[in-house]
C-alpha cells in the first residue's frame, strides 16, 4: 500500500526566503507525482506535475524535483511572498489503479512580511 | 472558463438520512474522481470514472456509499443512512484524461457534510 509523507508538517518563514518542502513515498512504481496548493475554503490547485520519467519541473518561482528510485520529491519555492501562504500537498499516482492519487497530509506554509 | 462545480456547498443532515452530492466536471474531461478530506489531512480516494464507467470504487468505505455518472458528465455521490463519522469535506475532481496519461487533476471547492 502506497504511503506518502510530507515534512515538515508546518513551516513559518519571513518574506523573501527560499524554502524547500519534502515529500516521500513508499512505492516507487508511480506514473507521476503532483504538487497541489490548498487555500482555506477553496479547492486544491495543481501546481506542478512530474512524470515518472522526468527529474524536475519548473513554473515561475516553483521548482519540483523527483527521485523515483529513492521515493522522494522536493518543492522549492524561491523568494517566498505572503501570498504563498497555504497548505501544500503532494500526491502520487501509480500501481494498478490509474485514477487513485495517494496524498500526503500536507505542509502548512506561513510566509510573514 | 468554468471549473469543477460542486453542490451543495454545505449540507447538514440528521443521522439516518440519505444525502446526494453533485459534481459537474470541466466540460470535455474524461475522468472524474471523488475524494474525502478530514480536517488536517490530505484527501482520501473514494472512486473514479472514465466517461460513465466506474473504474475503481475501492475507496468507498462501505455499501452505504455509491456513485454514478450515467451520461459521462455530471456525477452524484450518494450516502445512505448517514452516520456522524461520515462528516467530512467531499471533493470532486476531473481531468482531461486518466491519471496515467499525466493529466493534472482539477478540484472543485468541495461539499462540507455535517451529520448531526
């Protein structure tokens, strides 16, 4: 059974800092890994999707890496802003159920001015 | 363009009543997913469809839970004889193709179900 763990559970940083969020998964047989952002009272927003054959994806100030063999992914946020404050979730899809995303519990990020 | 729409936004029901939660996916999206999210946790898979076919229902907790997508578009998640432990945020998502085709999931804002 796939298990996804995110560290740290919460993170508070001053504006302008670069930061890294970590995600690990137990079964390396994945199709892809996705990072989502969740704001209170709203749905999840897909940030980046890394295919199993890829090592990283970039979108603006965000960079996600994937090391499938070791079961790890990191989300790097450059020059953090207060608007980045949210819960960040990683999720993997794989195995025999192509629609089943397994999520981590999330990292709550607070960027203070 | 319109995103994934879920209704109602909030539902309060008494224990033992049946509830139906509706999801209207992004137009043209083949795959539709249902997840349940407890406070402080990541979403937990319930079931998913490709077109009108239910591909995987392994996440449905018990036989009180069912889902359908009869015309391959709108989907309904039904919970019969609700119990307090069913209280949670129920989230629907859709994607252009199935997950193995590397299509990102687009989530709705969810339905907050409270069983009293």
